[in-house]
């Protein structure tokens, strides 16, 4: 790292080669940040960071600055604040990147955002002045060079650990990780992936990343969830782009007397597999209002 700043827990564990654990929360449709504090409280002491989503599902919810601030202040949880390029132009994104340090938020995640057609107000206008890689480039320029893209100097510059999204695939012979390499070149510090419950596919994917020298340059946290039912798993696989869930896992959930408990056991098994997989730096646990389920899973894990 070329920037000087107070290092957050997530950055510290990744820089030391440890296994990082992050979770995710989507602020509810409310004007009361106390609901976010209550919802994320079960995660205290179990994770290195909590992603606070930014217009997830292309829907309005409590602003993630407020959610991240109160979650940190009341629970002591470290925020990974998501930034999507869908809803704000370049100037607005730059202003909000400057505000991150003022709220003592140590991590950001640069995303393009879900398509507006997926949300409940599809008539809204997508901005997309820049894409996610462009946002990484702006964020790291502001942090490392202390300037805006216009050349104006920032005194003092903001500080944050910059994350990006990734999507594991079963790579073909000619496949190259060009998008991930581009994000590394623009300054990304870590990556979190879409759901991948297939360790064989993931192993082949990570092997190809090793061929490109990526794991040595970019810590990768693999997306998982404590699945609650076969129906949920099937819906995720069919509707969440890039989600990989093998038939065998869905069958285990179908056959289980307690599908929710089985989902937690599956998640624990897969996390142990990730811990043993070279090139994997951690796990990112997600799910709709699944904070308590994630906490139960991590207590079973007992890292």
C-alpha cells in the first residue's frame, strides 16, 4: 500500500495473510437507523467487516452512509460501504468518496449496481457516468495521488481500502481473467465474489487466476450463504446472475428434516474447504435479512 492511513480490521487480516470473514446487510425501508443497529448486532465479534449495500435490487432503502455510521458507532462493526455507479454521476461519487473518511468508514466496494428494470421503480434514470473499474480508478487516484480527475488537489486526501466484485466461472480453454486484471491495474485492493457453492468449479477458476498471478496481488473472498431451503437455493441459481449452486447441494436441502440447519452445515463445510484452498483469502456471507443465520453459522465454524 502506498497510502498512509489507519488500517481497518479487514485490511489488516488480509495483509497478514489471514482468513477474512465478511457479511452483508441491506438497510431496510425505514428512516430509523436503529433498525440497522439491531439487525447487525448478532454479527458482533464474528466478522472482519459488514457490507452495507447501496440500492440493492434497484430499490430505495435507508441511505448506506447513515446505516454504516450507526452500525459502526453502536455495534463496533467495521463497514464495507458499497458504491454503485448507477445512481450518481461522477461528481456526486467524488463528493461521497471524500465523505467516507469523515464517517470513519475504512472500506469501500465499487459496483455498477443492479439493473433498474429489476427494481420497483423501473422508470428511474440510470446515470452510469463511469463503470465500476472507472470508479476504482477515481477512488484510488483521490486516495493515492491526492487529486481529483480534474487535477484539483485534495487536502488531506481520503483513505479507504478499495474492493471490487468478481464472479467465478468454470473457465474454458481460451478464457482469461481480463476484467479482474483490469481492476487490479486500476488499484483494487481486494475482491468479493458472487455465490459459488461448487468447490470443483471454484478450484479450476482459482487455478486459472494463479496462472495469471492474481491471488498474489488481489485477496479474493468467496461468496457463500447459509441456505434456508431447496426452494431458496433454486431461486437464487435461477435469478441471481452468476450464482453457482450444484444439484447435489439442492438435493441435500430437499432431503433434510431441518433444511435451515442443513444449510448452515453445508456452509460450514464449504468454508472449511475454502480455508484449505490456496489462493482464497476469505469468505463473504450474504443473504436477504440473513444476519442472524450468518451469525449462527459462524458460531458453528469456531474459527
